[in-house]
C-alpha cells in the first residue's frame, strides 16, 4: 500500500500518508465501530479529489479495489466516516468560505469548513443557516450535507438539505458534475452526454420512470416524519424538473464526493423568548405537542426524568440552582424567535395557558444569562454522553430515531418497557418537535453481555420505530450501524430501487462501501471493545 501512497503523493498537491499512527488515529468516528484506513489523503483542491477517484477507478477496473471514504470531522455516529481504503480528510485544507452574496442570500463553501464558522460569518450579515447540529463547533458542512443533518431549529426551519441549492461532486470515475434543478430540456441535454455523467442521467431517469408507481405510492409514508434513511429517491424527478441534489444529500459519500456546496441562508432573529415547561404526566405530551407546534416554536426539545436523574447521579452539581421541577416526567424547551416581539409575547401567553391546562409549570426568559440557565438543563445530557466515570458509556444506538407526532408517547412508553426488561435506565432526550428521540443505553462494550444487549436494543428500537411508521434515522445517517434495518423500513421493492441507484453511481463499489449496505455480521466484526465519545474532538484531522 505504501507504493500506492507514494504514487498518489507524486500526483497530488495535498499530503498522503500510510503512517501507522495516523491510520490508527482515523480508525474511529463517533460510532461504536472501528476500521483503520489503508491511507489518509488531505486534499488541497477538487483536482486532488478528482485525481484520487480517477486513480481508484482505473485500479478497480484492473482488479484491485481501493475504496474511498470522504470525511469531515468524523463525528458521525453511524459508522459512515471510517473506511478500509483511502480516507479523504476535508477539514485540513478544503475549509474555506468561497463567497457570500448577501442580496441573493447565497453562500458557496468548501466541504471542510465548520458549521459554526459559517454561522459566525452569516451572523455578521444578520443571516444564519438554521439546521446546525449540536456538534457545529467542530463538525463540517460537508458532513452535514452528506448526512442531511438537523438540529434544534429544524422544527421550524427544516433540515440541512432544504438549504442546499447546488453541489459540485466528484463521481466514482473522477468526473466532476454540478447538481441543481434541471428543466426537461436541460435533462435531455444531460442524457445526451457520452460520458459517465450522461450514463448516470439516462440510467436514473429510466429507473425512476420504470418504478414511478412504487415510488409515488410510498411518497406519503414518510412525509410526516424526519427521515434520512437510504437514498432520497422521492426528491429527484417531478413533472417538470429533475435534480440529483436530493440524492447526493444524505448519501454519506456513497454516490459521490462533495467538493463545493451552494447554500441559501435566512434572516436571523437574535432576540428570542426561551421557556422551560415541566410536565407531570408523560401522556399529556400527546395533546400538548401538536398544540405547541401550532405556535411555531423555533426550538421544541425534550429531556425526561430518568435522564435528569442520571445526570444527578453522575454529577450532582450539574443541576444545582436549576429553575425547574426536576421531578416532572417530561421537560420541554420551547423557544420563539419571531422577528416581531409582539408575536413572541402572544405565543408565550398561549403556551402558558397550555402548560397550565396540563398541570405543568413554566418559566420563560428573554435575557441571555437567564436563558443559559434553561439550556444548562437541556445540555446536561452532555454529562451522560461524555463524563460518566464508569466503564459503561452512553453508546450511540437506539438514537436519532424519528416517529410521527401522534406516536411519540406510545414510542416512549414502549421504550420504557423495553429498558425495564433489560434493567437499564430509560434516559431519553431529543428534538421532540421533529419526533426525534435518543435512548442511548449505558453499556460497557468490553463485556460480552453488554455487547449482546446492544444488538437486542438496536433490533427492538429500530423495529419499534418502523412499526410505528417512523424512521431509523432522522439526521445521523444509516451509515453501517443502521444499514441492516433499511429493508425493514422500506420493504423489498423500494430497497431494491435504492440498491439500483447505488449501482448506477458506483458500479464497482468503491465509494464508501458498507455504508447503507452493511450486514449484521459485518457490523459485529467491526465492533469496538471500548467506547469513549469524549474523544470525538481528538479525532480532528492533523494539519
Ligand atoms: C454529541 C453529538 C450530537 C449529535 N447530534 C446530532 C443531531 O442532533 N443531528 C444530527 O444531524 N447529527 C448529530 N450528530 C452527528 C454529527 O455530528 C453531525 O451529523 C455532523 O453534521 C457530521 O459532520 P462531520 O463533519 O463530523 O461529518 P463526518 O462524521 O466526518 O461525516 C459524516 C458522513 O458524511 C460523509 N462525508 C463527509 N464529508 C463528505 C464529503 N465532502 N463528500 C461526501 N461525503 C462526505 C462521511 O463519509 C460520513 O458518512 C451528533 C454528533 C455528536 C457527537
């Protein structure tokens, strides 16, 4: 492999290394899996990415497969940012904001720039990119687009994909394409191309045309649920337009490698009202959540009593002085950000009434320091994730599940039952306004019994989400960890269409293989025997 690294180094501007320590370092992402790459490339330009892909394409045609995995900061919890071949590390050099047109609210960036760097630039123009994930300080826009990430603001503003206008993408053979909405005439021109891009348009159009009925029949099934599982075959072709962008968004580098992203920004409202509503009975959420959503909150997050109990156990000081009834079953974090302050006041008044009817309590603040007190409670989840000084860690399975709004309470109740049977605390949190819930179990992966529990929990939670009409992943991506449940979620027909999409873009299987296709046996073979999420940031690239 050193020979290959040497050859690539001679042809690329960016650094290439097969150093054992670097490979060990990049063997992990934010998931429970591990796999050292054969080598690491730090591309300096699209041309470097293009040459790498073209090289691997030539090689695989001669019988030697070296797969390529694109990587941002590796915070992905689904095992999608690791790979056995070449790891392309984008934050090292391809990390620039290329342009911002304030008038058109159009932003063009390289994939390795962090979400929070983009936000800081936009804030100075009174703008922002709303679906930032909690990891925004270190995670990249390329990772967010490739996974279609969402965050606390998604309940009002939607997911990252909604803001992507177009992408520059390196295809499996090294060709570069630009995605975007095409008219019928433009599609015909693309289909007339004699290169790989033309082949893709022709094969995809045929596939979608032949399966039109099956796709249309299923379209409605996931309309009311946040869902990034599989490939978004629903967003590509409509009566008068054709767009590859929705397919690349959420594809986790398994269809192409994103080298440039054009995004739309929106007006930012810095003055907000933040409320903490504590609800004595879980069942009340059934009625409350749609009523609160009707008030157009910009955040609607949740944490349950067992989660706060766990925080108190791990770090008793964490919640001292918290202005909430910590014994309540559910806590909701509700923010209103309407530019018109009067509307925020009206929404708060209505919320007060709803919470009183549910026999809950409410505190509301507009001052930044007071608001921090409220978010301190929500963000205390980080204590569970990062600071448990016991071998058992909150491992990322049974997380990022999305269920339709009318099934949320049922899902939580059944999840409580499952954890009671297994003997684990049912700590839960999430962007509940989007139906997104995390039930990360505390497990010690060095113990065989806990590893067995992990698979039982995965099976039970993802199957339950699917049974209730939900999705195995709202924003974290199916990656490898959730790949075995894709068929269960979509059924044979749609799953087959998605596999055909993969074959069209990546006929030799060199783009992030295993992502969206891994089997339970493959996952078991890649399992880590320890898990330490606090080390996420150590896995940032070396510059
Ligand atoms: C504590 C914690 C909380 C989180 N909460 C959320 C949450 O609420 N919502 C959410 O959506 N996510 C969440 N995440 C997951 C993750 O942080 C985000 O999804 C983030 O956007 C990923 O960015 P990254 O740079 O780390 O990407 P990576 O992890 O490096 O990559 C993610 C995927 O994208 C692919 N990829 C990366 N760059 C490219 C590229 N240029 N071209 C093609 N493919 C590429 C990778 O192959 C991989 O499959 C959380 C993670 C942590 C650790």
